[in-house]
C-alpha cells in the first residue's frame, strides 16, 4: 500500500473557438492549464493537468496525466485517477478520470505541456456555472491495488 503525500487542484478556463469540436481529441496542454499532483511515500508520483471547457451548452473536462516511480506506480496512478472527482462549488459533477490521456513519464519534466488531452462531457449544463470554479479533487490517504 502506498500513501498519498500531497494533492491539490487548480481550475482553468479554456476558451475554444465555437467551431472546434472535442470529438477528434482535446486541446494540447499549455502553461495556462490547471493541475496538480502528489508524491507517493518513498518513490514516484503523479502529475495531472486539466481544463474545463464549455461546448454545446455542457461542461467538458479535458486532461492528461503522467507518473513516475517504481513498477507499481502505473497501477497506483490509475487507481488514484479512478477515485478522482470533478467538483463545482463542492458538488461532484464527474468521477473516474482514467479517461485523461496517460502520457509517458518523459513528459514529467515539461509538466505535460504539448500533450494532447482527452475530453469528456460531465453532462452538466454550463449555464450559470463559472468554469473557473471547476476543480479536480484527489482523495487523500492510502491507495490499495491488487497484484
């Protein structure tokens, strides 16, 4: 079992041209994307970047993540992403962020800048929601993965 040492999330609003669709893949990560990460006890960690996007009147979340560490870091990172949630004003609007693009750990040094994201609709109407209030929440504590 490994423990999460630190987690955080910062929101970002990404404006896409009205004609740009998210169907063929999401936007590339830029310095303006929000994100966060943590280190596992001992060795390794997880880094993620995301953006909230309005399309067709709905809130979409686009993101990517990478990991580094021991051989079990892949399973630990996937479990952390499975348990992650997207919230607005403390209300969960989406869970299980394993759809984020899983980038190679060579992207750690660039903080994922340039990596193409994967997007998914939250199903929540964007009307009345400030996209800058969208947060990614990572569960703190121990993660257990089966071998």
